[in-house]
C-alpha cells in the first residue's frame, strides 16, 4: 500500500566495471512501477544466459528456473504479437498464522530460496508430501512455521483446482472468491449451495461464504481443506 524507495551509493563512475555501468543505466532507464520484468531481461542480457540445461546457469534463468523462464518468455512474446494471454490462477490465501522457513531450521539462504521456489511451482499434493519427507530427512523435524507454510501451499493447490482466486479463513467462516475464467461446470456447485442455505451464501460478486463448525485452528484447516476438495470435485466434474 506504500511506495518504497532504494538509494544506491556508488564510487566514482570511473571505478565501476563496464557491466556495473550498464546495470546503472538500466535502472535509470526503467524507473517506473512495474518495470521489474524489463530490468530482469536486461540483466539477463548483461550476464548472459548461462548453460540453460547445465549446472552453470546464471542470471534470470538461475533465479526463477528454466521452466518459469520459458513461461515468462512465451507470455512476453504472446503480448507482443497481440495474442490473448490466459494468466495462471495464483490464489491469495489469508490465514492468521506464521508460515515461513525459519533461518534456524535451514540456515543457508540459497537453500531456503530453493525450497520456496519448489513450493511455488507445485501443482500436486504428492509433491508437498515428498518435499516434507526430504526436509525432515535433511534438517530434522519441521518447526510449526514451516509446517504452516506447507499447509498454505496445500490449500493453494486445492484452491486452484476449485477455481478460487482468494481464500479467507476466520474462526467462524471460510470465504472464497471465485475466478470465473478458471471455473468449469458450476451446476453441481450451485446445487450444493442451495442444499444448505443456512451454511452457504453466494454473493452476486461470486463470493461464497461458508459457516464453519470447528472452533480450533487445526479443525478449521481440516474443514477448509475438505470443503475445497468437495468444491473442486463439483466444478471439475465436467470440465474439459
């Protein structure tokens, strides 16, 4: 909600390397909000792409991964051609709990960033289970904050399957905001809502409010998970 500022202090320009001078020029050229992608692409040009499929990756490819890099490039090319670009659903999951990988659990920042990147790319629940087993084997039992992060990723995957772009979980209600372009057949979902009007209420803005039965956080999370699975089964039943 607030604009941030970064102040860069440099030595005399003559002391800078040619690449450093190029990077400063890029930062001055792309100073508007939303220019991050252009800056990243120019940085890739300065660094070089590295060995894309090898171990010596560098620059933007190393930062986001090869698959994500290709996806960004395909999106940019489609936009330049004037072709319609269907954005992936990236749900916003709002739950009152600390969810992150503590430094005391995974001390190396590169390893933590690698774990975050793997989590952000997950689309299957089995991937979560596999990574959780891997981390437990490497670093020991996961602290509560890391467990919470995995729960949020699990809910995010289920939200994508249910066509939900925002999820808010409170002690009394689960509120889901649907994304119409990502919904399949909604007939069964409407039937589910109409079957229990005291529990389900759907607003004209495609927001579903569900009264929850549980009153502790663990129970709420389980109930939210089960509801997302049920909704996913309804909207994906006839989806092609």
